[in-house]
C-alpha cells in the first residue's frame, strides 16, 4: 500500500515538473537538415540532367532511363512532401521559405532544360500526383498569407527575393 502511494506521488511530481519545464523546441537542426536535403536534391537533378542527352528510352543503352522512371518521381514527390510538411509545422517566415521551395519544383519540371523530368512523369503516369502535391502546397501558402500580421513593417524574403505576396489574392488592395 505504501509503495502505491509513493508511486502515485512520484508520478504527480513528474507531471508537475513536466508542466513547469515546458520550453520552446529548438528547430535549428531541422532547418539545417532541410537545407542539406535541398542541396542533395538539386545536385541529383543536375547530375541527371547532365547525363541526359535525349529524353527517349530508345536512345539510352545503359538503362538509365529505366532508373529515372523508377526513382525520380518518388524522389521528387517525397521532396515536395517534406517541404510541405515543414511549411505546415514551422513558424510563418520559415514555412514560407520551404513552401516557396516546394513550388519551385513546378518551374523545374516546366523548364526546357529539364524536359526529361517532364517525360519521366508523363511516362510513369505520375504527373497528376505531382500536380496534386503542388496544389496542396499552394493551399498551405494561401493559408500562410491569410495569417500574415496586418502591420508588418519588415517584409522577409528568401535568398532569391521570394515572398508569399505573389500568392496573396488581395495584393492589389494593399499597394
């Protein structure tokens, strides 16, 4: 009986200590990890682009085309998913940066230099998944722009000048 009382008392003390010690979680390591993933992703796409002379499977004797079709859609969709998740959980400013990076995938796929990437998604019949993933990110971006503070004096931008303002449907009213 005495041990049950001690056990309950210890549990209550731990619960009270846990409530008193709630602090903010350091997310800097997460940001570093996401930046590393971005570097690896862009290096992979660049190296694949460098090895692609033509985008047809007939001109590829090394079966590189089959490897691209097997892995590249998964990698691109997973990368978008990670960026979208980061945009959903991080603070607004950091979230905006990662959401914009996810939307840059649309530019990457649409670029003539990466025509092989378009061909891979079309051949594997995964273009719809790509469009759906990008649509989800754009919805997140719209939600992020809705919760923008009304009196923001300093407009934060990404390294290339990216901002959520392009996604703001009321941007003309504020000019």
